[in-house]
């Protein structure tokens, strides 16, 4: 089973404009000038540009933990295929959809338990046409429990954290660029030089975007938002993977 890499991100930070009242002249013959408006202030730097790559990544993870929730959505390339990802995280829980063409699998992690729900094409991709068709017919729309213990599926669940999306062993600071009006510092993975994680250099140091080869891009948004759909399925809608193996 393929390892799912992770996604890039967007965030828009609001900047308040301040107005300055014009000064009236004491000479009443001189017309009062109209109020002047100060130029829009630049967002305050959060200081990460002066830090090491390791410290920047540490602060990005801390910002996500403080936010408690976020969304990561976009496209990555894996094994020559496009992987479409929509991930919603709330604390240690998450719900996600990962698609390779017509093959799609839903992932759910809640309360320490993990489930997946593949469609027919995903079952076929993971086995073969005959076995995949049989599994799809037997499972219907039920969830599979215990899949995170199976080597064929365990890597799928790695996307539920920033560690799973961006886990370099050797990395350093790369390019600095603007993302949706926000300056961001790029962290470059030496083991995959096309993979870069961009972290906001103003406001909270949130990860904003994860980029990769062939235009891959994962956008991080919805920091601190309420995540819906994080509900454990009832027992009647769950099958343990050990039962499938038997």
C-alpha cells in the first residue's frame, strides 16, 4: 500500500486600517483639510524568520495544537498518481477523504479508535478485481475497524497530523514567498527537494501550504473552526478487519 504524503495550505490574516483625524488650523480663513487616512499597517512579524528550521517547524506544530483544529485540502502526487486529500482535524481526532482517481477511502479517527470506509475501486486497487468486488459487496457502506494495525493500510492514517504530512529527516530554510497576502517562510526537505512546507511569518506561525512535485499543493485553513462529522459509527455499521481476513 502506498504512503500518503501531505498537503499545502492557505490562510488569510485580516489587517485593520487606522484613521487619523486631520488638524484644523486656528486661522478660520484657511479651509479645514479633509481627514487623512494612514496607510494600511503591515501585520506584525512573529519572529520565525530569525529562527532555525527546526525551531520554525516546532512553532508551527505548537500553533496547530493551540488552534486545536484545522483543515488540509488539495492534491499531492504519489507513485505517479494524483492523490486528492480533504482532511479535517480536531485535537487527536480527524476525518478525511483520500482519492486516487475513482478509488476513494474515507478515514475516521476518534476516541483512540480508527476506521476506514473504501469504495469498490479502492478495494480493487488494494487487492484485485475479483477480491475487491467481493469485499465491496460484502461490506456495503460499513466501516472497517482495526485497519490501522494492518501494514497494507497503516500509512493512510499518518495524514492525521502535521508529523504525518511533513516528516523530514534533513531540512533547512528555503524560499520565502507570499501566500494570499501573507509572508511565509519555506522549509525544504533535503530528501525530497520539491517538497516544501510554508509557515506564516506574521500572526500565528501556522503552516499555510505544503507543496510538492508536479504542481502538488496542500492548503491549510479553518484554524480553530468547529469540525463536523467526528462521530464514531455504531457497532452495527462496523466490521473488524480480522473478520474480513477470516
